[in-house]
């Protein structure tokens, strides 16, 4: 193509940064626009700030819990993360529980985590990108198409890579772009509230993670101290999507129910000394498309993320964004 305008990448999570890396490596001008204060998207980590406590400074994963590896290209990337100390192997076995308590152990693929939280992986991925090309704290309001370019909040770009959850994209992409909205309407998304709880030292049972089945309140429990590798008595529990949807305007309001469900599963009687809640209105797609990404050359709009590439997985988000970036670089050049 001949238009030398940059490409807008909307979203600074795994798919957006993977896309931007490919553009950067192929010398394609771009800008990453994200509503978050920092990169990471749903691979979010929070540092607990409670001065004077033993857990002050603990980094907790409050978005994605872990990632797995199947794709050979992704495996190569993950091995580099491990070699540089960014990522680490966590476990290949999780417990299984019902409302009555823990009932067994389920083995599976190796799950990977990060000592400094999963967001640190996105930060590591973004290190090669010029900082002036990442525009944080910016809520995109409107994306439309004109004759030979895409307009993002009044600014022209040669194309746009939309790397955010479909429901968010629908809010800012021009309704007149019917073919794009048809794609965005294909898949439903679930809400999740992540409840973090800090207990007294040496009180937690031995576990890495627990899949909670047939429970009206919880679906997943992670031992965040094991996930970090520091053994801090920190637990992150995910609230069932149907219940989470009822508390999206007041995430902290679900904490009592979550703790009442959490304690008997863990065999505890004492409530935690500290707790908090994080809302994810569009936590994950309920299904995913087998295609790696979408790019409408007529409208110059690309779509990528964990609702593509057979997700929803961190690996799918990386693969989708990476491949869209490769395609856009070839198209631009």
C-alpha cells in the first residue's frame, strides 16, 4: 500500500502488544492506545499496599490465573521468558472441589506463572517498543472509516488493530460497519469478580489451585503464594459469572458470599485479615473462533484477541495478535 499513516493498535494486553511487536520489527509506524494506566489488559497484577503488614508489597494476579503452552512458536517465546526469569513453571496438577470441599486432584498440562505477576510478562514484551508510541489512560470513543483511512477519535490512521474484548469494541466501532459488528456479535462474554483474601501465616492447606465444580458462588481458587513462589498466605477466588454479573456496580458487595463459600472448601474457620475485589465485566469469551484473526481490507479493520485462535487462552491471545501483526506488516509494506 502507499498510504504512510501509522496503524492504530487498540489494547495493550497480550494480543495488542504481540501485534505491536510485529509492526515494530517490520518498521511499520504504529501507536498503541489503551484505556489502562499501564500495559497488561486482563493479565493484570496488583501490588497489595498495606503498610506494617507481612503481606505489604505482595504482587497478586487478579486477572488471568496462568497460561499453558501448545503452539511451537509460543513455546519458543515462553522458553525465552523462562530463560530470562520472567516466567516460571508452576504446576501440572490442580485440586477439584464441590460445595462439600476438596474431592481430588486433576493432572493436566504444565501451567506457567510469573514471579512478579503475569502483567510483568506484558511489560517485558513491551520493552522493545518506544515508550512514546504507547498511549495509556485513553478511552477510545469512536472508530470510523473514510475513503482511504481509518479515523480513531478524529485522528487518521492507515488501519486499526482492535485487540480488546468484543463487547468493548462494539462500543466504539461505527455502527455503520455492519460486517465488523456481525463478527463482534458472534460470541457471548462472561463476567468475573476476583476476590483476593490474605490469611494468617501457616493457615492455608497445601494446594496450588482448585477447580470448583457445581458451586453457585465460586469457580476457581488460586494459592497466590504458591503461584508467586514466596508462600505468602494469599488466595484469589473467582466468583461464578452469574453471581458476578449481579455485583458489577458494587464488586466489594460480593466479598461476604465469596468468603463464606471459600472457608469451608479450604477447611478454614477464621476469616482473612484482609480482602478486596476486582471486577472484570468482560473476563472471557464463552467460546472462540478457530480463525487466527480477522482483517477487513476494505474497511482496514483488524480484530484479534483470545476470542480467536481457538481460545480463550493467553496463548490464543498471543497467537492472534502476533499473526495479525505479521499480516498488517505485509499489507502496509
